[in-house]
C-alpha cells in the first residue's frame, strides 16, 4: 500500500468497517506547537541500502529503514486520535479494500487541522528529512496522516495471548500467524513515516520484514505509541507481519518525496487508486508533477539563456537528453492516471507485488522497442 503497515481484516467481521466509535471529545483550539508536541530522539540505528546488500543506485538516498524513534508527545498522540476518530472523518473518509479492512484517507486538510499542521511543520519535516538522509516534503495533502485501523474483541486478544504463552512466547505458534498482512511489495511513494497511535505494551509481533540483497530477511520491530519509523519503501521489498495481543491498532502513515525537482520521482498510484477520491488524487498527483516539470524547464531555460549570453554554442546532445527525460516523465504520469471507469474501488490487483511489476515493466519495454522498430 501507500504504507509499509497494511492491516488485516478482523476475523469474523460482518462489515468492512471497523467499529471504532467517534471520540466525542471537544477539540482544543491550540494548534500544533513543535516545542510542545514533538519529542524527537534520533533512532538507535539507521539501516542503509548497503547494510541490506542492495546496489548503490537503489533509491534516492542511502537510507533503507530506521529503527523506531520517539517523535510525538503523548498529548500530540491524543490530539491526533481525537481528530482521526471524529464523526466527520469516520463518516466521510473511510475506505476498505481486499488488502485492508479499514483505512482513513484524504481527511487531514478538511477535518484534522492538528494532524495537517503536525506533518507540514518545518521542524517535523526537518526531523524526517534528517532520518531519511535527504531533504523531503510531504507527497501531497491527500497522503497526510493515512490511517490503518484494526480492531479485535477483548476475547480475541486474550485468546491470542494465551496461545502465545503456551508456545513460550513464540508468536509463530498462533494459528494463521505465518500469513503476512500483505505480500512482498514496494510502496507507491518514495518514503513513508509510520507512527503508532495505539498502546502496544501487550502487543507481540508487528515487525516489518525487509528482503536483503542476499535473499535473507531483516525484521525491524514496530514502533511504540508516539514513536515512528522511516522507510524508503518504494525501492525495498517488504511486508508487514501480523501483530497479536491488542484490541486495537491504529497506525498513521504519511508519505514523502524528495523536495528537489532534480531528484528522480518514481511515484506510482498502483495501490492507492482504489482507495481514494479519484478526482482529488489525480488533481494532487498532476499538480505536483507539473510543478516539478515547470521547475525543470525553468532551470533548463536559464542554463540555455546563460550559455547564449556567454557566447557558447547550444548543447544539442544535453538538450536532447533533457527532452527524453521529460518525455519519460510525462509518459509515466499518463500511465499512472488510469481512466476512472477502469478503476474498481476497493479492488487492488497484484501489480503492487515486485514480480508482477517487473513483468509489467518488461512488457512495456518490449512494446516500446517494437514501436521504435515499426517506425
């Protein structure tokens, strides 16, 4: 999904919507204050692409994934929970799919000013960028504070813990635990910051598994309440493992991209189209991509004008390379904007899996070569 932490459906649920009750709390008028609501401490370790044995050109920064680190205070978490579990958000912004029972998306700028300001704040962006090793900005507003919801009854929770204890704490002894929440995949967006909004003190499991270059698996533990992990999930095969022993699990996932228009942007919409307000998603996707293109063209025009003023010849080969790059950029946009009538809401196919994505890319490459030969 857009996040590294996609939550499984509740067993035996009669509805696709998780039965969370609106918070009913009255919103405070105090806005987000980084001095009051941030509680950042650097992660104990940051795994790089090299640590995972992946090629040097993997991704757009050395970071692969961080260990969990404190990010928000308890007060900030409570404020976020208050907003995301409000009646307006639960009534108007809840989505479900074959991969996740209940998600809240596209709500922040309408119904959650605290959440919106928290992720737009320059200090928050500085922190996430520092962990990621590259200057980042929020992907776009629709992807601020994406929420994954999971709910279990107290009886289900106690049963899971009982089975875990019988197996001497081995979570794998619980029936069905060998099934991941979502299969091996890459994310739609370059980076995600996954923040926990639930009490995980009794929770077991819930790690993120990453496939290393050698084929071995690295497991990174899940964050505690108010803590976060940063993952460059667009470029790393990973899966979210099940978490046991909690009645609720609420994770907030905000997606990021490099701020510089000169850095490549490999964003896709594969896993988010069927769980989005499609016109709004396409508007925000198109807007930021055209802004990148606009800045690239302005920069190229400045270089061309400066070269002319200095009496240098037009760099034909360099310009043709630039044109080809922008052609690819626009063609990629066109492929991602699937016609509305061809998108089935809630139905996510297997193209988010790496093998399927690789087959699709090879097919497109073969088609492109055939087209060139035909010309």
